[in-house]
C-alpha cells in the first residue's frame, strides 16, 4: 500500500470535517445530551436503592462519584428487589432506545451534509490547504441537514436497531464467558488464570466492537451517498472492500490509531488533573480544567469520526481527476 494513496482519503476526510465544523459541534452536543439523559435513570435507581434498603444515598454511590461504578452498584443492589429492578431496567431501556434513535436520525443529517460537501468541494486534497478551498467545501445548511435526516431516517433506524442488537448479544456473550471462566478457574490459580481470561475476553470484545462500529459507519456512508437500502449498502460495502482492500484497511488502521492516541492522551490528562487536585489552592482550578478537557475530548473524537466518514466517502464516491484547465493561479481549483 502506497502512503500517498492513503494520504489522499485521510486528508480529504479531515478537510471536509473541518470545513463543516458546525456538524461536529452538533454531534458532540447530541452525544453529550444522550449521556446526560442516560444518567437520569441511574440517579433515579440510586434513590430507589436508598429508599428500598433504608440507606444513605452517599453509601450507595460510594466515596467517588463515577457513572459506571454507580450504575454497577445500583444494579447489584436492585437484584435483591425485583420490582425496583424491573422499573430501573425499563427506565434505562427507554432512555437508551429513545436517545439512540435521536442519534441515528441526527447522523443521517450529518452524513447528508458530508455527501453534499464531498460532491461540491472538488479535489481539495490535491492542493495546499487554503481558506478558499475550505469555504467551497462547507455545505452546512439547515435545509440540507433536515432533508437528509428525513430521507435517511427509516433506513438509519433499521440499521441502528441491528447495531443495538449486536451490542446486546456481544455484551451477553462477554458476560457469559467471564462468568464461565470465573467458575472454571475456581480458587486455584485465581489471580493468574482469571486475569488472563478477563484480559483476553476484553481485548476480543474491544476488537469486535471496533470492527462492528467501522462496518456500521461504512454502511451509513454508502446509504447516504447512494440512497439505497441496508441490504444493498451491505453489498456495496463488500464490493468496496474487495476492490480497494488496501486503502480501506489503511483508513481503518489510521483512524483507529488516531482514536487510540486521543484516548491515551485523554487518560494522561485526566491523571494529571487528578494529581493537581491535591495541591492547595491550585486544586480549585481543576473543575474548569476538567470541563475544558471534557469539551476538547468530545470535539476531537467527533472530528475523528467525521474524518473517518469523509475518508470512506472518498473511497466509495471519489471525485474525478482535475483537468488542467480547471486550475486557476494560486493552486485553487475553479
């Protein structure tokens, strides 16, 4: 695989995402809203547990407030109260399904904007980065977004239902393997055997979900670009992988590596802010710094996601090569 051949789709995807930065912000707001909504049933479950067990809310949450740890503790406590558990799961399911549906619909509008930008930008990846090129590639418009969301809504909801079902099955299999491994290891060799089993299962799950999310994104891109059904998009995706295997795999590896680096940087920044919080007076600045880090992290991950979408869109719907007379002085395509 030649590096220049891989550079073009990555560069184009990054420029299209930068030119249409409002949809990056919109995707971030939508995801943040979904996470906030997801916290509502968890907080409600916490109070249910506190009332059912006659405990203090702080005892249920633990010493450090963490959404995932709180959810685990609430679910464990609710197992002893079936009625409260059913109510908690129903509320959580409503939020997950409703919030996910909103995310799927908004993604249709976002990809409609990206498709319009892809077809209007010209070969901007072949020229030095100029403000004029970015302005030409900017196709963020309310009408384009809303029309795309309405047009793609039924198919994106069906595809999203497949995604949620895949998540549920994968999570159930993961838990089943973890529980079976715990029982198989037993007390002897617990520390070594259990750690190895858990690490292998977690690595397999992360790799599998990464592949699922990438396939999901490619299907979304093809459906938005060609206005086809989920089944037809799957056939088109298979043909894309067969005919352009090296660049498709290259885009996947590069974007996955970028996400990994961003995740590592986020972890390091979080750990550094945790150390600063123990310093007198200086620790007062941790909260605004944490909010800023959360904002930057969310925007960066959304930008990388749209960069990946733009790169796959280039591979599937590549623009024609520029003609010699289509270039004006200054290196900007006419």
